[in-house]
């Protein structure tokens, strides 16, 4: 009886090893991406970083940058639209995406919840409102009673919180915040200066809107999963592209300023 029990236990242990031991995760994010043949990039519709061209394909500074990185890994870049920017880290941790790459401000929250790259573009959070009234609001105190629109979980929302401004609605992305102001349902929005420069003023989609004061200055980075080996790879490649002028040419194409 004892011999039979011992044999059964030995067989069970062998079966467990055959089904589980061989599937041990290597822990390499880069290898996992290469094995599946694609780098899934979490984005929102946000010109000039990520937006669709006339053919319906994703383009923009970040979209082109992501494709450059994916090519170096030997894979394709696939773009996954984040319907709620406030859930970006959950999407990253659940492996629905492999990177958050969408004009993302480097904050303490980003550093805490991901492995963040070095900075690549400088940015600021600016107030956008109707062009005919923007000059009447020279500082943050003058805006205390305005109704704002901001992207949920964004640096713009954090800037309003830091100022103690609570009169705002949160929306799925910055494009929606701009639409709120254009429609007159909000007095102002807080968005990235990169988007404000591309989307407001003469010759743009929102020629009756204008950027006012800046609330913060900041830098953009790419978020990978915690302890991801892709962060170091990305930083090394980016340093080379910074040095040889590749990224400078791309930044000039989209009227952006690289981080130093």
C-alpha cells in the first residue's frame, strides 16, 4: 500500500512539473513582445502625438516614434485606444498593452506605477478658452469661478487640483475637453501645450479658441511595465536617435521641442 501511494505521489509530482515547470515565465517583456510579433501601444486621439491621417491610419510624433522602436525589436507597432486615460496603468498591468505612449507627462504617479523612460519632449499644461475672452484671465486666481473640462486622470486635472479648483468635468480625452469649450458647455479646458498649438488658432479646427496661461511645465516619457527590460533598450535607442538628429527632425516635423 505504501509503495503504491509513493508511486502515485511521484507520478503526480512529475505531471505537475511537466505541465507547469516548462511554462515558467522568462520575465522578459521584450522577448514576450518579440514572440507575439507586435508591440501594443496604448494611446488616445491626441494631435500632434497620435492622430489619424486622411487614410484612417495612426500617425503623429509618438506614432512614428513607436514604429521606430518596434522596428528595432523586429515587430510591428499596434495601437490600442485607451477609452479611459485614468485606467492606463491597469491596462498596462493586465498586459492589454505593452506601453503607454501618448504624450504622457512624467509624474510621481507614473514613476510609482510603471517603469518610465527618460524624457523626450518638453510640455506644459495650458488653459484654453474662447479667443475673445482669454485676455481677461491673466492668472489662476482670476479663473476660480470658471467651469473647466479636463481629461480624466490627466496632468491637466492634477494641475487644477493643485490650484484648489474643483469646478470641472472629467472626460475621456483632451479632444473631448476641447469640444466642450468650443460648444460653450465649459468655459475653459486644461490641455497639453503641444495639443493647444496644433489644434487652436487661425487655420486649425478650433480657430475661435486660444491658449492662455501655462499652469505647469513638464516632460513626456513612455511607460513600460515595472521591471520591464524594454525601458533600458528604449533609452539606449533614444539616446542614439537624439545624438544623430533623427528625433530632432521628427520633432521639427510636428513643431515640438525635445527634452535635453
